[in-house]
């Protein structure tokens, strides 16, 4: 009888242990599933938050470009620009305020932003924007400086209007700036020789990067003709960057650009070289590449060498 009771106790004890173990296993599995689900939810939330910040950063490129274009447009309507970086930052901050409100409504995220800087870069075709951003959504947070490079290609060249507006009589169509007598008046004021050569001069309005690189190949075949026809701009350590062009600076410490201003004259006397930074700052002389061509460029020897060009068949 005792033997039977002992066996019963063993079975009962074993069964209890198994039941408790099973219960513990079930509890462990349920907790594990809940933990995994929670981790997945957190991971999804984290991915969504990262997507929002990345999307915000991507939008900075176009917002920055639009801000530059807006400041340039003011210049074309007789607004003088003293500090282009400050003014562009102000415009961008206004645009970001609207964007932050849109993100709050669309994503439920609270974003505070402030433009830290607007900078020239090591290429004249880009402007660097740095924006301090603080963002909160549920338990997710971001606090850092976002950077974005905005292209200035396709924007209007600000330098002619920054320099010549005071002389009036400057105009443009959708691709060309016409100086009429204004550029000649400007050069007369600065004691340039044969300033009359620039009566009725013109220059490209829209910034387009010249594809004919190295530039020395402009002397090959119809390359120069095609460059002038398309109104291309060129990289130049002597020319000014876009931000400084807005301020009416023909040259600056940054890596800049230059473009040919096109004379239309029968005058063959030596006069200022027709590269824009030479006309608007350096004002050293050059001469016609072809004395018999009314539309011939007027260039100094250093720019002839840079672009592989010759004077009337003779190397400059």
C-alpha cells in the first residue's frame, strides 16, 4: 500500500513539475513574442523618424536654391544686396518655418530649425547651406546640423545688375543681358581706354557651366563659337563666386567664375579685356582677336592662353 502511495506521489509531483514548467515556458514565449513585437515597433518607429529627417535634409537643396533665386530676383528689380549670405539665410529661415508646419501636420513631428551659414564652396557651381535642426516625435529625438549643396546652374547672373543698375539703361530677355550705353558709361567713369567699344555690348544671363574642359580647347575648330552661342560660364580663380557676385564684387577670395561680355564694335583700339571680372574690377587691356570682325572678343594675352585663342592668326 505504501509503495502504491509513493508511486502516486511521484506521478503527482512529476505532473505538477511538468505543468509548472509548461506554464513557465508559455509565459517565456509570450513575453518573448511581446518583446520582439515591441522591438519591431520601436525599429519601425526609428526607421520612420530617420526617413523624415532624411526627407527634410533632401528638401534643403531645393529650398536653398529657391532662396538664392529669390534674392537674385530682388537684385534684378533694383534692390541692392549688401550681405548676400545674411539675406539668403533670412529667406531660407522663412521657408523652413512653413516647411516645419507642414511636417508637423503631415508626420506629427515637431521641428525647430535655424540657418547656421550660407557658404561658397570649392566649386563655383554650388552653395553650401548648414541648418541646425532639433526634432521630436514621440520618444525619438534629433539634434544636429544638416548640410546641403544647392546648384546655382540655371539661375540668373547677378553681377551685371549689381554693377550697372546705377547707370540705368540695362535690360534683358530670357537669356541675354543688354547693356546699351550703360557699360560704356561705367568704363568711362573708371577711365578705361576706348570705352566706346562697349556700347551695345551684351552678355549671357543664365549661369551655364561650360562643358569644353580643358578650356584651352576653345581654340579648336568651332568650340569658341559654340561656347559663345550657348552663353557658357567658366571656372576662374580671378572671378567672383555667386554669393559675392550678388554683392557687386567682380572678384573675391573664393573660387569663382567668369564669362565673356560680347562687344559689338568696329573700333580696333586697345581697350579693356572683355572678361567680366576684368571689366568690373581689374580693368587691364586687351585687343580684338579679329580686327575685321565686329563681334570679335577683346582679350588680353593671359586669357588668350587660358582658352587657346590667337590674335588674327598669331598666338597671343
